[in-house]
C-alpha cells in the first residue's frame, strides 16, 4: 500500500453529517465512477467486500427467485449459498478448480431456466487464481433473459479490464484492499438505474444495514445512513487519486506485465500454475508446490527469513498451493524480491532450482515497464 494512502488516514476526524464529509463522499463517488467506467450510482459500505456481495444478493433476491451463479471456487460457492439463504434458488454453473465455466455451458443452463432473475459471476476467483474471461458474452445472455447482471470484482477491479456500463453490469462489487490499494474495510458497489427502479417498486425484505434504498436516500444529501469508517474514506480517496494520476489503462497494463513476469519466472524453475492458460488471473496468481515441499514450512521461511508474505490455499487447495497477490502498487521491485525469495526458499527446502534463471525471465518481461 502506498505511503500516500496510509498518511491520508492521519487527517482530522470530521463530522459525518457535515458539509466537509459531503464534499469528501461526493468526490469519492465521482472518482469511483471513473475507475468503474460507469455513470451508475456508487454506494460505499463500511464493510468487507463480502458485505457488498451480501447487499447485492439480499436486495435483489426474493423467495423463489432463480439466480444463475458461476461456481469455480470458494467465493462462487459462498454466493450460491447466500442466494439460497435469501430464499432463492441457485442455478449453478460449475467448473473444476483451475478452470471457469465455459459460456456454452452457461447458455445451456439458461435455456433450461428461462425464468432466471439474475446472473451472478465472480470475475476473479481469489481461491483458485482463475479469471472468468467471458464477461461480455455473459452480459449479452443476461440482457437476452431480461435478468440482472451482478459481478463480484472484489479482487480484480482496477487491475484488469472491467468497463461496467459497456458490459451492461447492473451491480458491480469491489473492495478497498485489493487492486485499489487502500486498507481493508470498505465495499464499493455500483448500482444501475434499472436496479434502483426495481428496488423503488419492489422494496427489499426487511434489512437494516445493507438496505440499498436507504443508502440512495442519504446519498441525495451526500451522506451515509450509518457512521462511516472515516479514516478509510480518506485512504480510499487518496488511492483513487493515485489511480487516476497513473491512468486506469496504464495501471491495468502494469498489473498484466507484472503477472506475466511472475508466470514466466516460475515457469523457468518448473513451478506449475493451477489455472488453465486462457483463464489465469493477473491479480491473484496460484502455483502448485513441488513434491515434498510443505506449505507451512515454506510460507514460514518466506515470512521470517525473506520478509515476503504469500497466501496458502484453502478448501481443496489447502496445503497444495501458494498464492501471490499481484495488485495495487505492485512493480518491478516487488516482483523481483518475491521471485528471488520464492526460489531461494525452495532451494533451502530441498527443491533445487536456478534463481538466476527465474530472475532473468522476469526481467525480460519487466523491461516493458521502463
């Protein structure tokens, strides 16, 4: 996370019912529209990204409603469970871990369930390092069905292409702590006019904190209905400033180049990524452990000896993979430090490989950033 973003949280606490907060909040929403590439309204929830997902589902889904959900990892599965918990029926389009459901399979499901009310897709499945690469086709399918189109972009918005309005996305969910490079604790949600009109004529079931119409009402005067995490709003505002200063296209290009550098470097030392080539992520990169490498020992060594933190797997991938966040401020220094550390740690644990070869491959790709 950039120092500028961290320092922004030191600004004085202000009254969240003041004109100063109204100016801050309206500015954040305008900047978010530029990053989301949308003219839709923006809601900022003081919650994790999962709160934004819950808000999207509980405001749209009524008992008996069918929602087509793509499930190719932990977060798609959670969304399907939330649909069911809201009284809806999840029509699940599944794929094996490491892949994403293909659009033909999803269309086939839709043909058998023409009364689908919404389509929910996890754009970037954080648990498996897989990105769903057919958002445009899925948006066309949602339009043909007259269904709402909901995209969980928590771990990818700001790091890969996502033109919300162009794709016809009705609700897009992001979070402060991923590619936006702000601290955790805020969910940012764009909501189309179509959804707003639906909610006005079909109020959601009794909800208090995540009631979207309540947020729209307060937004008319530049406020949130509940006390916001003010320091996080300052941090998000500065993070958005930095994105717009860099330029969204430049930022996305940087993420892609850094991701390719990781993939090429680890391929040079025969580490296999878990995602199929055409769906691998540019923001969450997942690699299989070589034989005899223990997850706990490897990540502990990286952390304590090399000051590099990577995530382990969970669910069916627990103990089998490690995950690298290629997000936010990620640059040449981060990539080379991580590549060197991973290679060296593997050598210390008995998996012999050439650190020089890995670094050389990374440098070939990273030269595009200069």
